[in-house]
């Protein structure tokens, strides 16, 4: 299982090029690169990604571990860490908030390929397990709205809200990932499967839900994705 869009955060140009070449051979379709936290945040604001490869020691005042923490507060995304340092303290610090993987420099292209595929597969599996744990729960969205994952029903003051199939799919996936950003790519894939849809179609669908349920807190994370907040 190979992610299609990857962001490389690496300040060593030679290593950056080596990683990019390996990812292209793996079939990764979109690869963006940055060397510091500022460039990284700008890229995340403009593009959606399936995975981040994060060097721990990057240029600037913010290191890779701190940057990863900040990113994971807003986006549910696997982050594979890269570093020449593999001491216990560094590994323990990473494991405090992320279990998506670590690869130590120097590494071969085969090492990188295996690490990326295993990390991404584990992330998908972990997300599916987390979603299955809440499947029987009614999720309180605010004082007026709740959603039953078991019945696949949106309630307004305990009364069922009539939804189209696509409206239901969108709300369902956002509720399954409550308080986390779901990328535009993921939403389009789930709602319309493999059909190529323009972003305007998704925006129109979001607009229709906001019109139907104006107090439902659907957040637009510009050019990244959407989330439903209940806190």
C-alpha cells in the first residue's frame, strides 16, 4: 500500500533528492519538499497529503518533532520520522505522540520503500480500528445536533434529519474523524469513489449541508480539507 501524495521535510538537499527519486520509483504521484517549519506549514495550507516524511533536525528554530506535534493537532496524517540520531531518548520522545514509524540514516532505497509502505498501512489499519470502536455510539455534535454511527442518522433535537446519500456520506466520514481534518482527496474518494470530481462539486455539497443544518460546525481548512468540531 503506497500513499499517492507525500511531503518531504528534509534540509539536506542530497538526502531530499534521494528520497524523492525513491518515492517516484515507488509510484508516488505528487511529491513536495520543504526544509523548515515555515515552508512546511505553507505547503500544508495549499495541498493535501497522505503522508509526511519528517527529518528531526531541520533548519530554523522549530525542530521536526515540535513541528510534527503542531501538525497532528490539526491533521490526522501519518508522519514517518527520519534522523541520524536513533538514541532511546529521541525514540521515546517521538513515541509519546506518534507511532507511525522511524527510519535511521543512512538508509537504502529499499529500506525507505518498506518503511513508507508499512507506516502507511499501519496508519490506515489504526484509523479503521479507531473508527470501528465508535460505531455504536451516538456522537453529540452540539446542543442541537447528534449523529448515530450505528443507524447512520443525523438528529436535530432528537428528530431525524432527511439527507441525500452524498450528504450522509460526507457527514458520516467527518463524524468518524471528529475534531480531525479529513483531506479533500479522502472525501472525494469516499463519496464519489474513483471518479474525478472538481473541488466545486464538494464545495456545493458542503454548502447544501450548511444550508440544511446552519449550526452544525463544519470547518473549512483552506485547500486541505474539512472537519466537524464538537468542542
